[in-house]
C-alpha cells in the first residue's frame, strides 16, 4: 500500500498535464515583429483593428491554431475580440486600421475564420491572418504588445508568444 502511494506522488497533476507546452513552430522574424505600428491621432471611443503577425509554420509538421491573444493590453484600451480573415479577401494585410476608416475592409461582410481552428501547413505561411479589435476607453498608458498563439501539433497543445506592438496615442 505504501509503495502504491509513493508511486502516485511522482505523477504530474492534471492541471500540469492540461497546460500547453512552449511552442517553437511559428517563425519569429516576420515584418510585424520588427517594430511598432501606431497612430498619434486616435480618439477615445474609437475602435481599431490590429493585425497580429501572420502565422508562418517553420516546422516540418502541420499545426492547427486554436486561439490567439494580445497578452499586454494597457490601461485605456480594451479588447473587443479577435477575428481571422483570408488575406486575399482584404486585398492585403491591414496592419492597423480604424473601424469605418476610408481604407478599412468591410469586415462584417467577409468570412470570419476565427470561429474554427486555422490549419497551417508545414513550412508555409498562413493565408489567414488574425486581428485584434481594440477600443480606446481612455488615453492609453502605453502600447499593446506580445501576441500569443495556441496551437495543436501531433496531438499536443502548444503556446508561443511572438513580438508585436501597437501604440495608439490620443490627441487632446
């Protein structure tokens, strides 16, 4: 009986087993990871769409993206949600655009792929990109940054954080 109890103490708890592993399948050197995008003329109440880095699967096995998030949302900004679109449907990547802006795609009329997981083939860049929908509720204290992707590969769940940053400054 004592031997069985000692054997069980070496097992990991279910909470540890449920935690995603640290992933490395996504490329970390894309255009969006090398700088800050922003706007110096934002206003309280406006909604902005910020494109997360386009997923590029550098591994030799396909991945299935199940969740995305901007990890650091500063005081003054709130996340209204995340969306995913085909880059061809938006005629390019709208890295940062204001809702109802003159060059903003009509996202409400496009298919939102965020309702399902997104498959990315091995060694390929995704045709689907993710957007964070951010609202300015007060002058932001700093920038929103660090984009995380949760994905499945070979039956395992991984999470990987990529560099990304958006700075929206409110003009008085």
